[in-house]
C-alpha cells in the first residue's frame, strides 16, 4: 500500500519541496502549516493524493486534530517530517532582543516539534515508520548572530537522538537532516531580508537538495536508520 507522510511547515521552502519530492516518489502527503491557501494550491499540484490541514504546531490540540484528520482520510501514517520552524532577527544584543521573538522561536521550533512527535508517534509506531527532523548547520556549530535559533536546533538534535534511543527498539526510525544555508522565504517575518534575498543561490544548497536528503532518510528500511545527515555545500569549511 502507498505510504503516507505528514510534513509540517509545508506551505513553502523546504517543506513544500519535500512534499513535492515525496509525492513524486509515490507517497501520499499530508500538508500542514498555519495558512490554508498555499497548502491548498500545493495539494492540487501534487501527482498523488494530498490532504491539506491548516495547523498551528504550537497548539497541541490542533496537532492532535491534524493526526486525527490524517488517520481518518488515509487510515495510516508511515512518516513525519518535522519541518516547521522560525528564527529571530540576527545580530541583536541579547538585552535588546524582544522577548516575543525568543518565545516564538521556542514555541515553534521546540514546543511545535514536541507536540508533533507526541501526537504522531502512536500511529508511526504502528507502521514501524520514520520521523525526520529538519535541523540546521547552526544546530551543530555556534551562531553568534542567531543564538536563540541555533539553540533551538541544538535542542532538536538532542531530542531526536534521545527519541531514537527510546523508540528505535520499537522499529521506529528517527533521523535529523542538517542543511547549511538555503535561499527561501525564511526570515521575511522577522528581519529585513529573507534568505532568498540574503543568500546567493549559486553558492548555497537548493530546497530540492534538502528535500532529496529528507526523502532518502525516510526511505531506509528497518533495522537500518540514518540517524543524522549533514547536508552542506562542499566548500562549507572554507568559510571558517
């Protein structure tokens, strides 16, 4: 039977590219993000059956409803891509960083990841499925310009590894994909330039590169698991 994969943060960027890649490889996709319109557009463009469910991942009840809607439509959930994320305005001295930015990053990147896993895990365990987190280069190396975002991604890696220790024996694969910079709309809500304007697309990864890596991690067969995959440009260490 066709696998069903849920993708959070699916309305644009890495999430949308991942949904396309998964659909192109024959999976049915559940699309989750806060805004309905881009989800609906994406769902109609995919070659396999897709379900769009507007969801705020910071709301545990909304995430529970998302999983319920998935099971009602498809009767199964084989994989989850925990991709929803946000960040703070860069290079702001910590005493001047608005508390709402700290709280928003923590609520989306940390609480949202936890709520998603908590709601989806029973269904994924039933399928001996997979959970893949979109991490970051900044989750492995210090980021003086965005310490709150970086810390949230360090937390994500720790949570993923600990989760793997708990549910790996149950046949659930848990992995993290850590991409370096990707030119997307990320950042448009909290800084002057989103990544699409700030980063040179010829010198960075593309959303398709990251989507391909996520699909690869999802495609592993038990008991094999890719627990962490670093996806960097080949010249990344030249930048230090």
